[in-house]
C-alpha cells in the first residue's frame, strides 16, 4: 500500500450498546460502528492529541510518519504529495519492502468486534469523523497537525512527569532535530519526488521497460545492463541515485536504532517508512539480493 488509505478513521463504539449512534440518545448521530473507517488507516494527529502522549495513552511506537513529498490520499480520495510531514496512528502491519496492498487497519481496532481499544483516549480526528456528515472532519483535517518533534517533546515531558526512564525517544541527550534533518537531506522526497529528476527518471525507465516487455507477469530487474532502459544516462543516474538513497536509508536506520536505543516500531515514526517501501510511487520496487538492494519493475 502506498498511502492509499491515508484517511482519517471513524470511531466505533466501545460500550455495550453496540448499534447505531442516536438510537440510545447518546449523541444523535448514526454511526453503526462498522469499523470501515478504522480499516482505511489511523487518524492524522493534531495539537490537541499531544496531551495523549504526555499522559502516556499514546507513545511514539503507536505512530507512523508520512514524510513531506510522500504520496497520500486526501479527503477527496486523490493521491497527492504531502506538503508537510504527517504523523498518524500506525497500521497493525507496516510493509518495509516495496509491495502493494497491505492491511492499513488502525492498530487499536479490534478486528473481531470493531471496537476501539483506546476509545476513551482516541485522537481528535476519530472524535470528529462521521462518515455521513464530514463537515467536522473537513474542518479539523489540516489544522494544527503535529510534527515528529512535537510528539517527541510531548512524549519526553510525559515520561519525566510519570517518573519513567527517559531513554530512546524520550532521551534528552539525543539530538533528534539534527538526526531527522540529516535523514531528510539524503533521503528526502524533495530530491526523489515524482516531479524531481530521480523520481521522473525512474518512472520513465519503468514505463519504457514495461512497454518493451508486453504481457510481463513477474517483476523485471531495472539493472542498467545493455538493452535495459536504465542504460540511458538519465535513467541510469536515477536508478543509481535512488539505490544509493535506499542503502543510506537502511544504514541510517540501523545506526539510529543501535545508538539511540529505539525499537523498530519507533523507527517508523522517527524516520517514516523505508524508501524501499515507498518505491512503488515511482513505478518500481526494491528487491533484496545477495549484493544488496536492486530495483525491479512491477507488472502492470
Ligand atoms: S484510534 Fe480507535 S477510533 Fe481511531 S482509528 Fe484507531 S480504532 Fe478507530
């Protein structure tokens, strides 16, 4: 999945009176608690949600960052590059290699009964969204969205207030702003975006390879070998530049994980999804072989 389900989520009921809102006079709305919105992805987080981190109801490991320039679906269902980074509740499973699809259900959705396991402390978008009347969510959607640094600050404050151990994401000795900036400088979508040289070169090479390989049913390597469209100067540069960024991204994550003592799930918040996972936005995919990552073109 490439952010196709970057949509806010509906809040299913978590009390015993499961059934349409309004039938028991609770709030006059008509949410049926079907959980459909929560399956489309967790909510983007806003300033009023920072208190949930201070209080310990949410933690960095519960979040996923979509970085500036990453494609995301807006409220009207259109895929567009994000102008600014977006922090949201993560799905239960995050794809780290290139792939399509995936389950984007919010990690707090109980699949068996469509109940929200943090209902009393659910984020603002979950409170605002009603699928039959989107006025409230449209009003809230782009307002006061948090950044990674906002979340880190709130989380660190809360850990100290709760007399916890300020390690990992709460470690005041880790220069998070510098680390995130260093990652963006080498792996930012500003360099690799679809309209940029690298992104456009990859997309062109992938389209050309597909055109030369009618009826392809398996991924085909985009290798730069003779006959490969990546052998043209522009495309070869795009392939190499992207692979270089992918290698840097993997190495950077390992270093951050090791030195800052953060969990894999926290990396998805700190550094966003891997470049390898988002390669599909350029019409290519990353496959790991013995020599390291290689690019392949996916059928269709
Ligand atoms: S936090 Fe709860 S209400 Fe919000 S998307 Fe997740 S499961 Fe749904």
